[in-house]
């Protein structure tokens, strides 16, 4: 199985190195059908936060919560393969391989491979980290328009700061209502001037 064949320890991950792939946030409705089917079979109608990493190396972090249940689903050549990773309290009974993936590791991805890491802790935390090879997944609905450098900085400032501090920054740099309206028309901020999902995917942590 692809996950077991490519599993790496944390030390081995350092040898692989960090990958500079693209990270985006997408709605649950936009995820590949095989991921959606697996999540629904495990957790019913709940709707997790979904991050997609378009990368050649799946760098799997440790769970955010100790008591979360982690499921790892691998996808290769059109086949879905599930590996169950037990909750933290069950790790004493887990195999060394399960412990390795639970606490994080790295897996190289070929062009036809993907890994979905599903973390669930009832209503407290629901998350999917989907690692896919860049050649295997293209999310056209969440890729936004080309922006000028100034538009990117305005958008990044909206993402990074509270509205009160943001007003001071905008006043300092002369950001106009018309500039904000343009970002609204592009679907990057909403009517309350809060950044949208597409807007978040457009910028990193940059700001003015």
C-alpha cells in the first residue's frame, strides 16, 4: 500500500526537506468524491475545514488535539485505501507504523497519488488535510484573479488585522472605498469587508 511503502519517520522528514507547494482552503462540497465519501462514512453529516496541499511531499503534522481520532486515507491509481490511526489513549496498543503516522511524518507523492489526513474530535475539531500531487488536482473554482501588488497588500492586511487596527493602516496608506469595492466585485472580500475563502487563498502573511 502506498502509505506503508512511503512512510517516513520525523528524522527522515528532515532529510526530505520542506516542500514549497501550494496551499489552499476549499469548501467541503469542492473536495474530491473519494475524500467526501470516506469522511461521510466515518463522521456522517459533519462538515470539516479542508486544506489542500498541492505538493510532491505530504508533510503530516501531529494532531492538534491529543484526543482526536485520526484516519489516513490513501488514493492511488483510482483506488482508495484506508489506514485507521487510533486515538491518543489507544496508542499503547498501536503498531509502530500507526504511531509514526499519528505523530507526523512525510510521504513522497507520485503524480497519481494523494493522501487525506482526517482529524475528528466530535464537535470540537473537524479537519481534513488533503495532500495531492500538483499534476493530479486543479481547483479552478477557488483560484482567484490576478492582482496588483497593492491589491495583494490590501487583501493581506484585511486578513491579518482586526477591523480597528486595519482602519489605521488603510488611513496611513490611503486605501480608498473604490479599492475595497473592486476587491468586493472580485469576490475577495464580502459586504462586511471580511476576507472570503478565495481571498484567503490569494495571499500569505504579507501586509503593508
